[in-house]
C-alpha cells in the first residue's frame, strides 16, 4: 500500500528522533547553527513577545526563540512526531525554561486561534509537509497583524557546478551518513528527496505572497544550499 507523504514523514521522524541533532550537525557541517543565528538577527525578536515554532522537531529553534523572548515571553513548539518532541521536552526541562510549551499537533491545521503570536517560524520542516501553501496560510492565520512569518529551509543552489555537487551530496553522501551515524539509510534517502523537490527561493517567495504575506524578503545561505524567507502579516 502506498504511504501518503504525511505517513511517510511521520515514520521517518519517529525513527530518527534519537540521532536527529547529531545528524543535523554532520549533514550541514554545523552550518545550520550559523544560518539560524543570522535568521534570528534578522527577526529582531522582542523580549516579552509570543512565538510559535512549527515543525519544531527536537526544539532547537524553539529554545533559541525562548532565550530571545526571555522569561516574560512565551514560546510554543508544535510537531506531529511525539518522539521528536520527547527529545525536545528533555532539553527544555534541563534548561529549566518555564516559558516553553511543546505541543503535539499538525502544521496543516495549527491548533491555535487567529492572531495569537508575534512570530511564527518553521525551520527545515516546510519541505516535509503535504501542502506548502496550506501550512504558510495557517502560519499567516495565527500570527498577529504586524507579526512575522519566517521559514529557514534547504533551497535550490543556482550556481552551475555547485548545484550538481549539492544534489550529488544530498542524493548519495547524506543517506550514507545516515547509515553510518544513525543506522537509517532509507530515512535519510527520504530527506534528500524532500530537499530535491522543494521550491527554489523565488518560487517560495511567491508562495509566501500567495498565502497573503507582505514585504516578503529572502536571503540565501552557503550559495543557496539554504535560505531564509520572512513575510509580514498586514
């Protein structure tokens, strides 16, 4: 029986949750930390504000947001893999962050009222959802007017030569890393597929606009291996 994208993704993340953080660093050569830091600078998160991190996984970005909003702010992390959330729950507990709440739920139907958050983020999760536009619309719905919707995600490098190298790495080397470091060749094969099929920067910016977001800006990282997109709800 053919698995839906949602079922397949759920299986992948339930299985790789224990090794996910280690593998992220291996796969991106630690670059994802730098990309996120730069994204946070661009976001200029205000102390005391409310943020939602969609597809939060093991809660790394959720925790970075919690540091930015401080003890008077609130950050919610949402993910549909309980195993990934469990890893995040442990981290949050160890850090003693009372302002963080991790919730089991689906990005396609975000379980919060309209206009609830000042910032809504998604980091390396949009490519794994069944409908990119539906998730962006949901993110726009729950952000307050004037609030920011932010996506940090793998992208499509445009430089000839580098582009081919990038896809070779994703297709052949990354699943091999998955096999060596996490005993999960198949799961990391899936991750390269989802990255390969993901829209390029301009296309994703258009989807942001289609979702009703304004002043959409984006910036590539590492020659387009990843990119950040930021849109405002007017």
